[in-house]
């Protein structure tokens, strides 16, 4: 079943390839898969999406980044336990952002989401 909040309307696509997705959408999907959550807001397609879609996309990108870092963290700590402290701090930060985005997914449909409820680095992505 498709999520209408996550799907884009046809007017948001510039040109579509044979799969029905625009090149811009494919670029956003690649950034999400790569965990590049900071760079999502640079895309005009991303900017035109609903706030709910932005929350979901940012959550997915952060989740992917977390998975990448956890894999690296285990390798790093296995070799030298003291080197993992900085990465552990980043992992904790990303998990906190992930939790906040989950809350945003609850607040947004109810109309309860406000700027002061969200850290600025996330608000700039989902506003």
C-alpha cells in the first residue's frame, strides 16, 4: 500500500524516465540511501514536498547513516576501543534526532508541530 504523504504528485516531476521517476527524485533517493541527510534541503524537489514527506525522508536518511556508522564503529572499536568515543557521540546524536523525527511524525498530522519543539538543524530540513 502506498503512502500518499510520501508519494509526490505528478506536478513535482520535471521529466520522467522509463520508470516514472524524475532524475531529481532519483538523486534525492540516492542521497537518502547514502545517509546524506544534511544535503537533502538543497534539492528543489525536496523543498516542494509536504512536511510529512520531509520528516519521513530525513528519518530514512538518518537511519541509513546510523547503519553505516554502526558498522564502522564496530570495526573501529574492535581494533582500538579508545578511538570510538567521538563516533559514539555522533551515534548518540543521530539516535536523538531519529527519536525527535518519530515524534514529529505524530505531531505533524495533528497540527501540533511547532518550531520550538524541534532542534534548529532538523527544523531547517522539515519546515
